[in-house]
């Protein structure tokens, strides 16, 4: 599908798929290394859409089981 550049764009994308998260929550996932991402250089963070779709499905499954 494509790539999402930066946390702000990820927030917008997650809202569009009805899985809203705050910047603070995303930073927590980044620190824990539990959200798929890459840092090709400097402070740039890139999220692959297909990986984020998979991750959102995984999170929803975890939430429904708890």
C-alpha cells in the first residue's frame, strides 16, 4: 500500500482505520519496540502500511481476548 512518514501522519492514519492513539501512546510503543517501524536516517520514522495494518489487527485481537 505505501509508507507513512512520521508520528503525526501515523496518528491521522490510525484515526482513519478507527484505531486512534495519542502521540504519547505511540512513543511508548516505539520505546518498547512493539510497533513495526524503521528509522532510515536521523529522526525520521517510517511505518509500512501493511505492517501497521497487521499490527492494528493484532492489537484488536489482544484487546478482545482480555
